[in-house]
C-alpha cells in the first residue's frame, strides 16, 4: 500500500509481496468450499502446508500470507504478480 501523501511504500515486508502469488497457489485448495469436510474448511492445514513449502518463513509471515490469501479468495479476486 502506498502512502498517498509521501508516495512511499508502507508495507513492512516487501519480500512477502513477491512471494504471495506462489503462496496463494499453495493455499487456494484449503479455502475452496468444494474441498470442505463435513461443512468445515481445511484452513487449519493451510498454515502447515505453507510452512512446509516455505520453511524459512516465520510464524508471523505464514499467518500474514494465509490471512491475505483468505481475503483474496473470499473476494473472488485473483492475486496479481508485483
């Protein structure tokens, strides 16, 4: 997100932005309603799958990516490469 006054990027972790599209591909099946089990999503498994795919990420980074991916999926949008 760019600050409208200064024009500077306000994101604290620009490396997560570059990783997001790839992370979204890993996470998308966990948010798909067609993959739910007994009416429950598999979102709790998304954290583990992302951490296994990108072991160098901190727990906070994994949480940030899962939260952002959920937001994009629920909005019906598609991630855009930076």
